C-alpha cells in the first residue's frame, strides 16, 4: 500500500492521486460546460468526480472531505441543491466552501475531494 497511483496524469498535474488507502482529486471545474449556470456546472463537476473515484476503485460513499470554491457566494444555495441530491445518504463528508476567483472567468464552481479506497 506504499505505491502511489496517478490517474489522468499530465506534465503539470494529475487529476487524482492514490496513496495510503486514500484518493485525492485535483480541483474539478466544468471546463466543457462553461455556458451552464452554477447548477449545470456543479452536475458536470460531480460527474467528473464520480469518474475519478471509479477509476481509483472507490465511490462517493467513501468520501472523507470536500473543498468547494464558488466565484460568488450568491450561488451557494443553487450549488447546494445539486450537491445535496448527489451526496450519498449517510455518507456526507466534511466540507469547506469559499468564494474565490477560478482559473477561467467562465467557471462558477470547482470541487476537490478526498475519499477512502475500497479495501
């Protein structure tokens, strides 16, 4: 369990890294859904996270923590509607949500998670 596994690794970053029984995702932004509102972008981001967790051999029922960045806290309630529908019942992670500028001006939300790997 001392091996490091990198998922969708590029020259600058990996989209996820597995080590020590955990998977850590990079911040996921809806770069292919920039014309969507915050709810559409949140859905796209959570779909990407589901894919990374699956590639790592785990799923959202094993979430430990999440970090969420919004470009405007005015979108907090709308983002939470999508988040609440997505998070597995009884498996809500710890979470932080802050307002921040993101890498692209068209992005409204970015999310990174850490989850336990299936044993």
